[in-house]
């Protein structure tokens, strides 16, 4: 038994750990949600990770993103995340990609084989294209919905998109997926109403109308829930049977 993962193996069992070691998971979006998800996947023994994000680390990321440190400001998020994960699990195979997933980059991204995809993308058009393509190709996928301007991590849950309410992003994604013939899709979601945040005077990136307020606990909790869903789905039950609900 690998000492690094002994506590996880005690919980999931040796066959599950072998499945995780042989799994390739892609995480798209390495901000406050996706970054913590990648770290949890890596610390849990997933053997191969693709890390996709076109952005670079800024000082305003340090309050909540796992790879955001004073020493990494200005680095590509994909490279900074990979640097951190290599120190956590040197045997994990990492593919950092400084790209934005969109229709034009779809075929390049899907040229690799994935056992699971984590969608932590902010832009709705890119998010929808990724979800639709994964469903069409039979690749398990889970999406993070809105965590900005929220303060209560206890309201986060793993659910089906059809069971979401109160979240503007969930409403848009749910409506657009139905148009595409996808009524069901696994998500991490919170019904908490957005907090009326103060203006931070930070210019939004291209494609965004504003910058949401955010502290560490809500996006980090969402990222850990994403990882939980992926790990338990890939691992199955303790000895390969169904995962307890």
C-alpha cells in the first residue's frame, strides 16, 4: 500500500485506488472552484490530470485560489497549478493547458481520452459547448454553477440541473441544455441568493460584465464537492459495488 494514500485506501478500498490511479480527469477552469478540485483529485490518488485555463494569477486571486501565492503572481494558472500538484503527488501525470475551451478549440481538447470532466468554466457559451460535447461523446461530466457573491457554503449540494432553483447561472444553463435535448446533468449548486456586494473597482475580463465578490470558503467547498462526486463515481463502492447514497 502506498503510504501517501493509505488513509484514502482505508476508506475506499484497494480496487478503488487502482481505478483512481488509472483514471484521467480534465478540469477546465482553475479559479477558486476548479483549483481546489484539482488539488483534491490529486491528493486522492487520481493518476492523470489535464489542467485547462487561459488566465494568469493576479494579486486579487490570493484570497481564495489554491495556486495563487505572491510567488506565483503573473504565472499562468495552469502552470502554477501543475507546479503545486507536482509537489503533492510527483507520480501524477499532468497536462497543463493555457487555453480557453470554446468551439474553436473543441477538437484539440477532445483529442485526448478522459474518464471524467470537471466544468468550472465561467463563460456560459463555453460551458454549454463543453457539456453538450461531453454528453454526445458519453464522457461523464459535472459542472460548477454560481458561487460568486455567496457567503454560506452549507447550502452547496451535488444535484441534477433539473433540481436547481434561485441561481441565475443555473437557470440559464438549465434552459439552454433543455434546448439541446439534455434535461439531466450533474452539477454542484447553491440556492443561496446572491449577496449585494460592494463595488470592488476591478475591471472585468473579456466576456464578463462584472467581477463577483468572493471569499475562500464557498468556492473551495464547491471545488471539494466536485472532487467528491468525481472520486466516488470513478471509485465505485468500497469493493467495486454501488456507492452508498
